[in-house]
C-alpha cells in the first residue's frame, strides 16, 4: 500500500514538472531562434533494504529539440539564419554559448551583438569599423564597404558550430551550451541564409497535446492517492476489529 503512495506521488511530481516545461515552450513560441525543451524522466528503485518494490521518477538533464524552425525573409543586412543544422556562437555570461537567433545589432562600440550578447568570430567578439554597406555571406563571412571605397572587403567570419542534440543543454540563462563544458569547434559545413530570420521550433499543437496528456496523468495519480487512502482505512478497521 505504501508502495502505491510512492508511485502516485512520483507520477504526480513528474506531471507537474512536465507541465512547467511545456508551458515555457508555449510562452516562447514567438521567440526568434528558440529551441523547445524536452522533459525526460526514468523510473528508479528507492535505495535501502526492503524498498525494492517502491519506485520514484528520476528527472533527467533537460534535452533540446533541434529541428529547424520556419525561416522568414526580412531583407535586413544584419539579419541571418542558419540553413539546416548548426548554431551561431555568442559570448555568454559564463563562456561560449550557442543560438539560432540571428537578429544581429551593433552596440555603441561597433561590436556585433544578438540579444545583448557579443557575437563571436574566428578571433573573438566581432567589432565592425565604420562602413557604408555590409553583407553576410553563406559561409558566415562578413564583408563591408568602407566610406568612399568602391569594393567590399571581408573583415571577419562568424564562428559557426554544429552539434547533435544529445551534446547540448541549456544553462541557467536559457542559452545552449555543450554538455562537456568545452567550446565546440567551428564547422565549415554550416550554411547561413543572409537576410532571413528563423522563428521558434515550438509546435503549438504538440505542446497542447502534451499538456492535456499530462493533465490526465496528474488526475490518475490523484485517484491513486484516494484509492490508497481508502485501502489504508479498510486495513485499519480490519486490524482494529
């Protein structure tokens, strides 16, 4: 009977945690470049003698859904999107981080940023001199036309990386980082779509279906709680009688 209580409590906790994950995904459905979170859990036996038939849910490290979102043409010179697999590299609060967001901007010092974070190139943060025209190439190269010049000149290249979903996780700031803790190497095979932006890869339909399924799961766990309470009451009467 107490084994049933452990199972019901663990299942209810997992349902609540799962609802939080999917609610966060829905809240970021319109966030450019956002990668949906996936909630993972496994069953584990409680340690200790006599607890082999009591099971709890063990929450796993968060996983990230890496499928591509919808690309939208903007025509803006500083907008870029990844075509296929890959990520842009930014300087996060604790080191290198990775993103699919490509709505680049310049801060007052001329540093290329995205969401307020410096964008990294081959030699570190990319800082642009004064220019009259700028272009981002499919290979991530950044070219500018200086005031008064007649031709474009390549000055830096975006650091583009590629990683499997299992190699990535999100840190406390919500940025993608390598699970190994080591910076990812540049990948020349990553392609860029200049003048485009990628939307979130969250599917509203999938998130709503998952949320409804978790709601039903939570209701079942609550019924199990009530059933275990009823069985305990009957047991107490039998023992007391």
